[in-house]
């Protein structure tokens, strides 16, 4: 066994106020190595650390609990007996009520909850107790960024790995999540928030129940983030992060048909934005949600969807004329990103809502326009503005044909 004086010195250094971050990391690594190599038992460590874990000095107590949590995070592959796991998860669950030592409590809970069954795993009842303590004691939005991130990681872990136990919490779980995520602004935390929301319909998939009871409240929180944008200076990393966030938010939007009464009106409203990027995002989300919500729920929005699509593609087509040498004098129309996404949505709506095509075929404006083309003797006689509309109508009808024939 390892010399107790040596590893106790590492513990004392870690909890000391004079220790630098690098010294703390080194201490954790040193003690974890002893534990991994069975040169120190977890029971002996906890026994010697008891004074640091229970002292009334909140600073030392918080560092002692954090040290134990970080050590367990390095032992996720080391087999532990059920008695040790039960004792440890019970200790950290209780410490979730100790806000001065909260970080260590969350780190410890996470380390234990992430363990796999072949090395000793937390039981469903123990995981449920963690969640109950979380919902009762954590005021997530009052925490700093790092602790909020840890809190969201803990909830994400519970939902992903202990879904059966979480489902029993019902309204308390959904309400608690609403309370925890409301007002979050940090991008790293938001990625976790959106995944948490996306996970909830897997617990409560039915048209009634806890998620249905809070669907409007939950989407009111979620909808505030659309479209994703940053107010700080942009950089390469920010652009990647924005795409990640936009994708994660879209998955959350489409995660349950219960969001349809709130998401579709919001997305249609955002199509009136003066920002092309907002229009593009709206069309992308509408396309994805249309496929996920199903024809019955989308049918009620058919007229509003066609009005928006018609406005973007026919009434004010977002295309420009170009003359290129390889085109041998023919005109090429370059469509904007907005118009491109509008046609993607058009095909998606027709594919999932078969009756939608009747709105296009029966549209008076388009029929009147097609009849008006009889006044021109040749293509060269058609004014540019009319050619743009003709190009748009042709693309609309082509999209209808592709969707009906399932042609990509």
C-alpha cells in the first residue's frame, strides 16, 4: 500500500487556499493513480478525508467534496462494489442541498451516474433520488456559468441514462426543467438545454401528461432563442457554434408535435423579418418540423404556408438574372438562399400534405399570370420582371411534380 503520509499531503495541498490550479490538478492525478493501481483503497481515502468532507468551514468542505468528486471522475472504469456506490451517491445527493459545496456534489453525482453496469452502477432508485434533490435544491439560474453547465450536464445524464426513473417524476420534472433553463444565455449551456428539451418527449410521448401540461410554457422559453444570433464579435469558432446551436434548437423545436401550435406561427411570423438569415432559418425549421409533426397537424397551416411561399417565390421572387458565356446567350436565374430554402419547404409540404397542391393549382394569381403570357409572340418579347415571375412559376410547378413523383 502507498505511504499514507504521501497521499495525505496531496489531499491537504488540494484543500489548502494556497494551492494553485495546476497543483490541485497534480494532486488529483497523483491520488487517482494510487486508487487505480490499488495502492490506496477508496474506503481508506474517504475515512481519512472525513474531516474535510464534514467540517463547518465551508471553504475547506467545498474543496474536500470537490476533490472526492474529481477523483471519482477518474475512476469511472474501476470496478466498485454496490455498497461503496450506494454510500457515495447518497453522500453526494445530500450535498446537493449544500450550496457552498454544490460544485463538488454535482461533479460527484455525475461521476457516479456515468458509470456502466460492468464496473458498478447507480440504481434507478438512487438516480431518482438525485433528480429529486436536484429539483428541490438547485436554483440553476443563480449559479455561475461553470456550475450551470455542470447542472445541465447532470440533468442531461439523468434523462439519457435513467429515463425510466425520471419518467416517474412527472410534472415536477418538467416544471423543474422549465425553471432551470429559463433565461439561459451561455452558448455552451444552451447546447445542453436544447438537448434536454429534445429528450423530454421520449419520456412523455403521449398527447396528454406532464409534457402536454407544460408544452406552451416550455416552448415560450425555447422560442425566445429563435433565430440564433450572437451580439459579440464574430470569429471562426463562433460561426461553428452558431450552426451547432441552430441545429440543436431545430431538433428541440421538432421533438414533439405538442410544440406545433406555438412553433409554426412563430416561424411564419419570422418570415417577415428584414434579415435574410432569419428567413433562411425559418424556412429550414419549417421544412424539418413539417416532416416531424405530420400531415394532420400541418393541414391547419396550409393556407398560411402557401401565402408565405407564394410571397417569397412568386410575388417577390428572390432571383437575379445573369448572362454567362457557356450559356450561349441564354438567361440564367440565380436564386438567393432564401428562395432556395423556400422551394425546399414547398416540396416538403407537398410531400407530406397531399392536398396542399390544390392551393397552388387553384391559385388565381398564378392562373391569371399564365394566361397573360399569350400576349407575347416570343420569349424575347417578355420583359425581365415577367421572366423572373415565369421562372418562379416554372420552379413552383417543377417542385410540385418532383414532390408528387418523389423525385430528388
